[in-house]
C-alpha cells in the first residue's frame, strides 16, 4: 500500500497569524496587569479584609494570622504578586527570569483556587455545581488565570533553556 505524506523542509517557517500574535501578547501582558493590579490592591484595608476569610478557612494558610496581622500578610502577598507580574513581563529581555515569575503565578493561582474547596459559602445553597457569586464565582476566574500562567511558563521555558546566542533577543516568533 502506498502512503503519501507531505513533509515540510525543516527550514520552513510558518508565520504566526496576526490574531495569534495579538492573543499571545494579550495573554502575557493581560496576566501581568491582572496580577500587578491584584497585588497593588492587597495594600488596601478593603482587600486585606476581603481575603481574610479565605486565608482563615484554609488548612494550608490559616496559621499565618497567628504569626502576622491581616494587613501585614496582605502586604507580603501583594508584594509577591507584583514581583511575579514584573518577572513575567520581562520575557523579551530575560526568559529565565520570566520562568520564575510564571512559576510564582501558577503557585499563586493554585493557592487561590484551593479556597474554592475550603471557604464556607463557595457553593450556593443547592451545592455543587452551583457556585455563589462571592466567593465561588470570584475564585473560579483563577482557573483561567492559572492556565495563562502555565502558558507563560511553557512559553518561557524553551527560550530560557536555549543557549544565549540562540535566543534571538528572547523574543518568541
């Protein structure tokens, strides 16, 4: 039996569709804006108070309020979020540094997703799959954000592993 396959030369470069380029940039820098904005809000009393019940009901994080105040923890968390955002943003200059920021983003969003399962009232009175508006639906957005952070991590890893001269200035085509 004959099989016909079409192979492309290894040197063939396929151009990325302009919408894919725009989407890629929007995912990376939209994530940067969202993480930095959320991080900056952690310095306000409003946000520190809003995350307090999420942290307090978490079996992983509840001990923190025995060590530091609600405001102090929110400020530390906000600082970590701003640092993660800045590190993700430097991908064109340093993919290796961006890997660290993306990994931080993944951990931050996985942590907040865990609150979906530990915070009372996350599901509405009818139970799963009906989520309450707060905190249920509010936390569910982190599923998309962790996906974006995973994508930025996967995008930065190959460039970070490439020899310095082969990176092409750190820009992905």
